[in-house]
């Protein structure tokens, strides 16, 4: 431990992302990347970015991108905030809106970065248990005090709340902030954007990593009341006035505008997810109903770590956690049809061999 570390650094247990190995013929289904490549409009916009644009600082307000998002979501530009991936946007939310004496409420099985930010910003984090079926317990969350932060659909379960569920949370106490992390927007879950005009205590975050196949571009955004967005902007401009470079702004603006690509690409994921879910169930897995670009599955008789290691030995990567409630579950990204078939084939041969032994 470095003697110059601050007391905060000493307490941190950093978030551990999914591994990114470079192995030939790897079937990589562990980090929820989109199975398709991004819209051709994105590559064209990046290619058209001039050397002059790269010589100069990028637009600190990302105005073209924010205008594109506002137009698609039927919002005003000052209701849109953009940042270097939704993780940065969420970090700014902690600094601007959640860094107080009040404890925040999130879920016991959810995105594991939330407790990391809580420690980093000195905010107590209360974990509200999911139901037995791994669904969000709306009544339990409504009964809590203090702000609420949770994804919809949840990760790693993939289970989504309905529009009505989200409104119930938001109006259960309009004096507290509710942050809905829509990182997996576009794959079937209800979005809460329609509630923004009615409630000033709702803030929504999104990422272009999953929905638009742009994990390598690092662009995220928030949608909410003007006063909330102003708070985020104050923090951004006190931290880094230029979070999005010229290439990221050009590419993400083109991505947001290409609604036809989004609809078609999302349908591919939905179709492949259906195939993967049905196939896994036939092999003895129970699969949570997913509205994301991944499935969360548990086999009836074979331990999760055993299946994980078998897949890994055959160059197929999925994700799992050593956490008591979910240590037998596997989170499997919805890949291409060929990748899904390769995973199912590997599992079928392995589990079939166990049945005969």
C-alpha cells in the first residue's frame, strides 16, 4: 500500500470490468458489447472530421449532439447532458446531486460500480434486496428514505421495471432524487423519458455503448429537469470542460440520428436473445426474463463456476461473480447468431456428456 495514498484511496475496492483478452477465434460474451458494428453513418461522420477540427478544442457544450438527442427524445437542449461514457455521467451525478449526508438506496444485486462511487464520494449505500424471483421490489424501495439509484433493466439480471413501476418510485417521495440508469436502453424495456415533464426529481442516464454499438467511443448522456442538468454541468466544468473529443461528438451525433439502424440492430439482439433463452432452457437452465442484450441463467444441477471454466477452456467467455446469491448464475451477452450457436453447441455437448456418465 502506497504511503502517499489518501484515506479515501485506502478504503476503495475498485470496480473490476470484464476481461478483454486478445485470443484468436474467441467467442467473447462477457462484456455486453453489441453483436453488430455501428451504423455506417458513424464511420462516415468520423472520417469527414477535418484536421482543422482536430487542431482546435472540441465544442465544450457538445451542442450538435445534445440537439440531436433532444430532438429524438422530444426534450429541450437544456434538458440534456453528455459525458465521456455513462460511467462518467453517473460519477458527476454523485458529485453534483448525491454527495450529501443522505444515504442512497440501490439494489443488493445490481451494477457493482454503484457502491464504488458511494465509497469514493463518502455516501452511505443501502442495499434493498431483490425479490425471490430477482425482480425489483418496488414497495420496499418506495418505503426507503433518501435518493434511489438503479438500472432499468437491472444488471446483471436483465429484468425490467414497467413505466408504471418507475412512476410509482418517482412519485413515492417527490422530495428525493430518483436516478434511472438506462444503460441497456433499446432492447425492450420501457424508458422513463415520458415522465421527465411531470417530475423534476427524475434523472435518466444512458450509454451509446450497448444500444448503438459504440463501446469504444465512450459517450453517455443524462436526461432530466433543467435544474438537474445545470448541476451536472457545473461539476463537469469544474472537472473537465472538454469531456467529448471532436471524433466522439461527430460519430455519436450521427448514431443518434440514425433511427433506422437502431431499430433494425435492436431487433437482431432481441431475436438472438429469444433463441439463446429458449436453447438454454432446453438444456436445463432457468433464465431470467431479459430486456437487455444479455441473459442471466442458472443450471438446475451444475455449478456456475464449473460451467464457466468449461466454456473458458473452449475459448468462450461469459461473466460470473463470487457473490452468495448469484454465484451459480452466468451472465451471457447476446452475441451474433453464430456466437450464440457456438455457445449452445458447447454446452449441449458438455451437459450431454454429464448425463451419460
